[in-house]
C-alpha cells in the first residue's frame, strides 16, 4: 500500500504516471477482490476502484486543474466580472440571493444539528445547520457562519465545492475549494470519488457525536428506523420510527434499539419548542425533502463513479495498446468488465434496487412535494418520474429523475450506451434477476413508456417496452 503511493506522486513524468498507475490499478483489482477495504491516510482502495485524492489529479480526470462547467461556476464568473451583484441580507448574508440565482427552493430546507461538517463549532441542537438543494446543487448555511458552503454535481468532475464569504462586500467572494473538502468527501462512503454523503448519528446535548453508538451511512436503501439521527424532521410518518429530533445520552444503551427510539421525535410538525425557528428561512425540515436528498446523493455518487471509471478505463486501454504497439481502439476484456460493472451499479441506483419499503404514508410539512412534482417532464398520459408514491415506496414509477441530469447525459458514450442497454433489458422483462423483483410488469412498462416519450437521448435501437 505505501509502496503504491510512493510510486504515483507527481514527481513521475506525465508520460510515465498513467502507465505506472493503471498497471498497478489492474493488478490491485485482482489482489483486492475481497470485501475488505484498506485505508492509508485518505486514500481508499477497494475491489472496484483504487483512487486516492491525489490520483484524481492524474490524467484523465485532472480534478484540480480542470475547469468545472456548472451553474455555480457560471455564477462565480459573473461575480468576478462584475456582471452580477448579489443582494445582502442583514441576517442571512448572501443566502437568499444565492438560492435565487441557483434556482434552489427555500422549501427544500432540511436541518442537521450534529457537528458533522466544516463549521462544526457553529452547529448545535439550538442552532442547526440548514441545507438547501435542487437536482444538482447543495447549499449549506450556518447562523453567523463565516462562509456559506456550496457543492455541485459537475457532469465531468463529480462533486465540486465552493465557499461564499458571508461578510458584506462590494464584490462577494465565491471561491472553489479542493483538498480541504475532499478530505471528507472522497472516501469509501462516497464510492471512492469526489461526492456527497448523508449520515445518521447519535448526538448529545451539544451536538457532539457519541461514537460508541456508531454512525450509519444513509441512502434510499436504509430503513427509516435507522435514518435521521442528528437531523430535525418535520412531517408525519404514522407508526414508522426514525432517529431524528432526539438528543441522546452517553450512558444510554450502547446498542440502541432502532425500532424503539424515544417517541418525542415522531410525527413532529413544529420545531419552535426546540430552537428559534425564526432565524431560518422556513421553520421546517421536511421529511420528503430528506428522502429525496438521500436518494440523489447515492445516484450522484454512482454517476461520478461511472464517469470516472469509463474515462479511466479508456485511458488505460490507450496507454496499454500504445505500449504493446496495438491499435489504440483494440478492445481489452478488462476494460469491458470495468464498464459493465460500473454501469450495473448505476442501474441498480437508478431503479431503486433494495429500496427500503414504507409501511405507512409519509406527508411532508411544506409545499416541497408539490414543487418537486411540478418540475416534470410528463408524457402524454401525464406521468412523470417525479411523481411520488410515499405509501409503500418513494416514487410511483421507480426510476430516478436524475436520468435527465447533465451528469447522466454527459457520461462517456460507451458507458451511457451500456446503461441504456441494461435498462432496456430490465424494463423489457428480458432480465428477471431477483434484485429487480420489486419492479412489476406494469412498473417496467410505465417507466419504459415515460422514458421513450420524455427523454431526448433514448437510443433508437432501444427495445419497445411491452408488458409480458
């Protein structure tokens, strides 16, 4: 492990680094083909990827040197040129103006009171951190914070991070951040790529984590009973339990019963008895917004992994074929397997494989649900992948709306076509693998019809979707 890291610093020539790195990467894929994940510093090596933070700066990714292309980068350019000025709010600083410019709804607000982010000293149960998000952008706000934090799912680079200086200035300072953010946002918890993560923890009265109780990485596969520790949650969920809205004590049972957390955190509609809600843009932390956040974080990370793996595999193929004096496009079996494996992981996330089932209806406390559904697109029958179910599962038609995102549409062509191929096999009924058993024949037909009518990139050869 140490030897590998010694061989791949920037001291190697530009021509040598890729060959050394990808040769070792290939060997490691066989050597590390086990469920064990090895750590060295913040370098994460696993059975399907072997990239450390520094390695993102190697070709073909070149994370730090590459110029991002996303809405936040465009906002940065407009501020730098003086083309745009942001209004300053006496209490919230540049938050309202930034949300407006980035088309992020206030209704998406969710609140976390555990000390689990950059400005942890400003976070506690009486002063939670607010998060706002849309399909691509996440904005983090702390009361009286020095900076506002922004991250965006960049189509080529994965999660890209920015800060906005919250001091009033003639020209607001918005700057990209790299190494500091990647220390937490590039690990096994993000799939080994620059990404996002949502955790459920056990916070004490100060918001500090009680590590003896553990932490839980959360996505749409996590049972509700294990979600939202350290978060405020507003809305109703019937008899279902969760860990939100509760402060824990260090002397509690070290093996907490997820099925029976304290009841004062359940079906909460108001938070003003817990902290001063008037100091936030809304008094809510909507349960439906939390569900959506956890789903799209998983899909964004899988999209980034598919993007990086496709580009890295292609680069590896070119390097090896050039070294072996073979045609540059000569196919390599290992490259094909890498593409197929990454595409499969993405398809699993898009189609909600292993989604935690709901046992009672969920109802949010804001207009977030209506705002989200209104964005469409819709087919001629009025159906959309953004239609909620919220009774037995999250969405009525379980295929992620992020299939319309720039991150999906800008996947390398070979990867994108492989994903469409796998989706076609599942939705047509040709693939009846047990992991897709949650998709009924009607589900598969509806999803296929919606995509054919609303998605501009459905391949012409994609099979017609017909119920078996």
